[in-house]
């Protein structure tokens, strides 16, 4: 099966569907809607949070620190990543854009980031590479969307809850 790379994604909660939609822009400048269920996202979020724990150099430097110190470091690194978000134009899907419900997501990681590969019953898989900082930024945006969707926040660690992006205006586009 062929795979298409995504250059950019815009993440949105679609209330009518009660799902998250990734509006993706491919390398060929085509747009695609990739739908994600809460059940699948919970698994992805949990996995990505563990990868960030493993790949955060600030945590590796002092492995014997207390749990509270680790949470503080995670919160600091998270806030730093979110403060560096560069606002971009939202990816806008059209009526002709393919719509795909994701059945599974493969995650390939290295110390610098992850490649997310979205799979389902469609002709191509779609993948996007996110550096650790971009992954933190995306998870921060997803956390805000999650709260707006009024889904249970038990999946999210405490250190995500005090990030400054939570106070962002409702009109702020989320990519």
C-alpha cells in the first residue's frame, strides 16, 4: 500500500461527528480529512506521552529526581514548546477531499521525534513526522480540543493541565 506524507495538519473537534478531524495537506498539495475516534486517540496520546517521557533530555540528566520534580520539568518543557507555536493558515478541506476513518495508527519513534502513520480502509496510508517539540505542541492543542469536546481528561497527566495555552481564546485557530 502506498503512503502519502502530510506537510501540515489542522486538528479540529467536529461536534456533530463527536470525533477529531485532521485536515491534512499532502506533499502533492491535496487535502484530506482523517477522522480519529476518542478510543483510538486515547491509545495514541498515552503512547506519545510515554515517548516524550523517554525522549526528554532534561529528564535523562537527573534520573533520580522526585516525581514532583519530573512533573515540573515536563510542565516547563511543555510550556516552552507551546510558547514557540508559529501560527499558520489552517488546512481547509473541500467537498472533493477524501474522507478517511482511521482504524489504526503506527508510531515510529527516534530520539528526535515520531512519525505517525494513519491507516484504515483507504487507498493510501498518510504519515506525518513531528519533532519532539512539534509533538508537544500538537498534544497541547489536542488537550485544549479534548476539554472543549467535554471528554474525560483522565488520560492527561497533571503537568499538561497548567499550560498557558488553555487560556487561549476560543477564536484561536488550532493547527
